[in-house]
């Protein structure tokens, strides 16, 4: 059995929803994971923010407008009178419950429950649409099997057991539909896998059932060799290894959630990236195989903060780095890049929630310099640190000021830290040097 995930843009219009129906209706049994309709999650987050700010009237206004949008979509998608009424009644119940939320005390749990409604709405509506089209489908509620453990990691053993139970207790169907993104936490409360988490849901399910393949359907023809939002004439990559895909996803490739390949790599379950609007395109295949060496792709990660920790007295002392890392561990803040010199350590983070507390602790034994508005530009490919063409990337040093370089920490990744204002120029320059065969 295959697992197919469709993102928000794939179910964001009537035309796209029809495309999804045509893609999945091929006579093979499959699990289909759906995101919320494009724009819905943003609106639900805004509603939650209004509630936290005690701006109930603003929240209710957004709820009513979103309700109207769904009514319009239902009328254009579902012509069967009984099914149309069924979906509208369900949608009305959901939006009435959102209005009730505006009178409640705000909490993280309340926010999670609000944001979860996007996937619950899209899957209910899509299931009814498939039934109208004569396709045998069934809903598998993600909250009945998708759970995180105490470390906020997917509880694969629990998921595998519960998914099998839910599947066995559901009437046989050709298409099993479930929600991406949403889950329960270790205490059984509603939570989620963070933005982009529907990809992660798909591969978690893929691992749980040892799927034949996991397909991630979005609005682009696979993973590109550079960011098409900023660079012209990029091209899709036909093959990536799990290592290469993981590096690109972590360092900014928006097509994949950073943890997507983690659940499936142990069982070598292939992941394929496909385009809902162009289903005939080959897309990108992600497997354990390394097809070729050298730089394959470039990605960029924004909102990076560089921290320079300088202490001539302590840097070479035993336990100095341990003390530094313990501070970041206490505040659950991950480090992306790190370099050292004789008198200083420089590192980067992308989470500033506890930045003030971290700096206060570091300043007890070191001088601290902070650079905000930084970006990490990441170059990825198999064994690129040893490849004969890799020297070309250093030509960019004459054009762009580089704050830090990470070279050698991974044989598949070289990272450059630059000022964010230079990001677009840097992506373009690297594209020219590495992929357009510019004469140097």
C-alpha cells in the first residue's frame, strides 16, 4: 500500500481538489494524508492570536469570513443535495465551536485545538466529495492513532498498533483519508507536528505500515537545485539520497518538513516528490542510493542569529565548551553551525524565544556579540567536501561577505553564514558558478 500526502495548495481550489481525485482514483488501495486548505491554517492562527489578545470581535469576524469561504467551496464542489447539506451542517458545527472558543481563557491547548480544525475540515469535505464521485473512501481520524512520546517524538510503536486497530475497525475502502499535521501529545491532549508537519505524518504512517512508497504531492515538480522563488531557471533533481534530502529540508528547502525522511530511512521506504498540477512530471525520488557525487542543490535558511562567545581566560580551559552547550540545552535551543578559534566560539541558532536568558547566562563568563538578520546558505550533495568541482563555491568569497563557514562537519553539506540582505545575490552567484558553467 502507498501513502500519498497532498499539501494545502493541492486542496486549495476546486480545480486542484478535482486533480487530487483523479490522481488517487487509480484502482489501488492507498492512504491519503491531507493538509488544511490553503490559507486556512494562517486564518486559524490569526483567530487564536486574537483570542490571546482578548480581541474577541476580531476573532469572530475572521471566523465568519472563513465560514463563508467554506460554504462557497462546498457549493462549488458538492452538487449532491444530501451530501451538500451534510457537509454544511458539519462545517457549521465546527465554526460554532470556534466562536465558543472566543469566550474561553486562552492556552496553548486551546490554540492547538483551534489550529487542528483546518485538517479536520478538509478531510471531512474531501471524503464526502469522493463519495459523491462514486469512490469508496473512509476517514481514519489521526487523533485516534497519531501520538507523540514524552520527548515530543512520534511514538512509532503506539502509532503502528493503533493505526492497525483503526484500520481493522473501519469499513473496507479503496481510499483511506486521514489528517496530516495534527496529533496527540504524551498526555493525550491535542497537539501538532508544527508547520509542514503533514509531510511528517505521511512518512510516519508509511513507516508504521511499511508502505511500498510515500508520495508528497505539492505545487512544484520535485526538489529543485536552487530556490525558484529567488533564482531563475532552476531545475528539479531527479534523485536524492535520504542524507541529501534531510540536509536540504533542514536548511531551508520548503518543499519538505525537516523530519520527513527520518521515519522511513530505516526500512528504505522510497519517498517521491510530485506536482499535483503536473502529475506527469517525474518529480524527485528519495532513496538510500547515492546516484552521483558533487554539489546537487542549494538551500537557504532565514531568521538566523549568530552568537560570538569570547573568553581568553576560559576558552582553552577544560569544560568550557561543555558549559556553553549546557546553557543551550537547558533552554532547549538547537545550534545550527559552530566554529572555533583560539579565543572565541561562534555559533548560530534559529530560535530566539529564550535568547535573552541564554545571553544573560553566557555573559557570566564570556563577552558576547550578537548578529541578527543572518541567513545560512547550504550546499548539498554526496561527498561534496572531496569533489573536484567544489572549489568553485569559494569564488563567491570575492562577491559576498561570509560571516562563518561550516566545512567538513558533514561530507554532504557545506554551509555559509551571510547577512540576509545578501541572500538573493548569493543564491544567484552560486547558481552561476556551480550550475551555469560560468567561466571564472
